[in-house]
C-alpha cells in the first residue's frame, strides 16, 4: 500500500476488510494538538498505536505533538472523524 492519501497522511497497510494502518502528521490547528490521548475523544474504530519512529507504544499519557507523525489503526467508516480530530 504505502501511498499518500492526503496532505500529511500516508496509508501504510490495508489489513483487509475495512481496516487500515495510517501514518498521520498532527497539524498545529488540530483539536488534538498538544493534548494527551486521555484528553481527546477518538471515534470507536480507531486507535493510535505509536509514534511513527517506532520509539514507543502510545498510552493514555502520550501527548500528540504538532508536526509529529503517529501510526493509527482506523476503520474506513470513521476515517473522516479521525482526520477531523488529528488534522483540521
């Protein structure tokens, strides 16, 4: 897969069915920018797995830093909602 699907977003893997692994860069304007995972509400069907460098698995204390990239498992039905939280 490994293709760009939008500005700051790359599809790394299509698991099959309705699940994809994306690499998403958090924008400065994103509602989630600078916030911990336990402070944001991601839609059911999505999970932030790790930072894109693979340095550590995400936890509730992970802060989503603007300009940084994260690996996210997402069901295609909620992809737009995830983008609204992490990109816009």
